[in-house]
C-alpha cells in the first residue's frame, strides 16, 4: 500500500495461523489506551494504517461518503467499553472492506467461477451473483468488484469464496461447477430476502410514529424504519398510521426533499389511497421529482411485500 492509501500489489496464500490473543472491540480499545500493553504499538499501527486507507485517494473520490466511514476520533478518548468499541470497529472496518474487495478481484482474475456481492441502487437489497458488478453502498472506491470473504466461520458465502480461492492457489480443479454454485447462490439470496422481510415483532402504530419522527430528524437509530413500516403495512391489511400518511402526502405535495418520502413509493401503490396515488403521479410523471430509473428501482420493495 502506498503512502496515499492506494493498493500497489497484493497476493493470497495458504497458511496456518496461531491465535496468540483474542480481541473483541472493547478489549481492542483498552489496549489502544494502555501503553504498557505488549500489543499497544501494534494497535496504534493498525489505527494509523486504517487512517491512511480512509484518507487516501480511493476515499477522496467519494467525499460524500466520508460521513459514513471514518475513524471515530470523537470516541477514542472515552473510558466506556461500549463507546470505545465503536471506535475500534471503525478501525477494523476499512481492513474488512479492503480484504473483501481484493478477494473479489482475485476471483475475477484467477478463478473460472466466483461469488460476488452486488447492489445496483441504494433502494435495493444487496445480493450475491456469479459475476462482478457495482455495489453502491461500499463507501470506498472498491465497489467493483466486491464479495464477502472475511467471516468464513459464520457466513456460508465467505466459506465458498475461501474454497474457490484455495483451489486457485493450489491449482486444483474448481470446487464447484457453475450449475452447483448458481443453486447455492440462489438459495442464499432467497434465504436472506426472507430473513429481511421477517421482522421479530410487528411494531405498534405509536412506535412507528415515533420512529418516523426520528427518521425525519436523520437519527441513525431509525435506519430500519422503512423496513419496519413495510412489514407493518403488509401485516395490517395494507393500512398506514394516519399521521404518517398525512406527513408523506404533505411532503410529496410540497416537493419536500425526496429523501423524506421516496422510500414509501411501493407502499403508496399497495395502499391504493387515491389522494396519495394522485400526488405520487404528479410528482413522478408531471413534476419529475424522481427519475424514471429511480422510480422503477423502488418498485422492487413492492414486489417483495406482495
């Protein structure tokens, strides 16, 4: 890696590793603040390298994403294990992204068949495929190609990627045929989609309204609001809390920031509320607040609810 955070070269090799010390995010943070700890300098070095990755050329190409992926310097001095763990996680994250990207690049260049992680728009779920492609939620300039590689003990797709790369290193025959791998990837995608659409509990209308207000205030804790309300609507004969319905209608009619209401396009079509449908039609077809491409991508949520 260069001093500006660019990857000059990389390689994959097979080896046996001995785990000398097990860290979680909280203990990583404690080592960072204990200069007498035998691993203190190593942790500091990892931190500095992570900063180079995040501040390098690849990150500068996507400045709008810096708010989502950066070292949490505001948390580094905290004595709380819970808060310190968030800082440690921000140190580990760029290495994880980089490893996943390079694993995908290796499979693309060296393997006859590989597994890749794709997300074609922010409004759609990411999924796995046998061909590389864009992953728009990856904050660094690593979105093409990308895969999951770093957690083979808990995620099947990572284990599959390890087996494919291992066969390449050993110059063995591919561990999977295209047909077999297609079946496995389809099964994983279907299972993940089902899990995504199966909430642990249907939130009450009061909870939904509170979460909606949090979302309007851009509270990170309300990031799952859109998913929760889709589940609620699907399990309540397609009804929406009146207060949320009126706020969405007001946002559409007043041409408020589309980020406030675009997530509800699929719901509006399902609800068959004449006033909402009329407002949506005017916003998309007459005022053209949403591009046709973005509007069509949003319909993916409607298909999943149905």
